[in-house]
C-alpha cells in the first residue's frame, strides 16, 4: 500500500467510527433504536431540557445526529454532514456544560468530542475512500464548506440562546430581600 493511502484509511476509520456513533445516537431519538425514546420520548426529554418545541427539537437533533452520522460514514456531502452533526452536538454541550467538562460527572466531554470530530471531518474532507470521491466531490466544494458551517453555526447559536432563555425563565426567582429599616 502506498504511504499516501494511510491518510485516506485514517479518514475512513475516523468517518466510520464517528459517523457510526452519531448515527446510533440519533437513531435513539428518531426511531427508538438502541434503547432510545423515539420521537415521542425524546420530545418530552427535549422540553424538560428547555428545547422548545420539543417535537421539532427532537426531530432536528435526531436528523443532525443520525443523518449527519450516516453521511459522514459514507463520506457523502461531508461538509454538510460534519456541520449538521457539530451543530447538533452544540445543543448537547449546552445541556451538559453546567456539570463541567468530564463525562463521568455528567459534563460535556463526550458531545464536545463528537462535535469536534464531526466538524474536523467536514472541514478536511472525506478522503479517497468515500462517495464524495466517487461523485467527483460535487457536494464537497469550498463554497459548500463555508455555507454549511455558517448555517450550522447560526442555527446552533439561535437554538442554544433560546434554550438558555427558556431555562433561565423557568428558574424560580429569589425572593426580594426585606428592605432595610434605615
């Protein structure tokens, strides 16, 4: 095997692993596979985490994860796949951020890693062993990269900001302290 193919094999391994994990994770939300709640169960969970409306949030997260993961694994529309998965993971990071970084304490380590891996793949491209390669990279062009990541970043920003506002509004307000008798 030529030395130059090692990079392409590495990208294939990374795409299959990251894409497979994302696909499984999103399939829990959309289809109830692998012990997931499906759209109905995930909708209720999304509402309880501050993502409203719950059903639309569940479908969007599931599609970003399962769809982005499947496309990453196949190496098809790689910039769109990476951007979609990274955007979905940004929402997950916002949920886990209050618990800190490490996953064993409920932190955002795991979704951040998946998001960064997906984004990295979307930026670098799928490599030689991909459907993008077979299609002449029609869906893997510089303009696609810019557009996909711009749309994903904008959407993730809106979703996370809305969730933050919803969570803040749901917190009980501290009672006003008694005025001092000066």
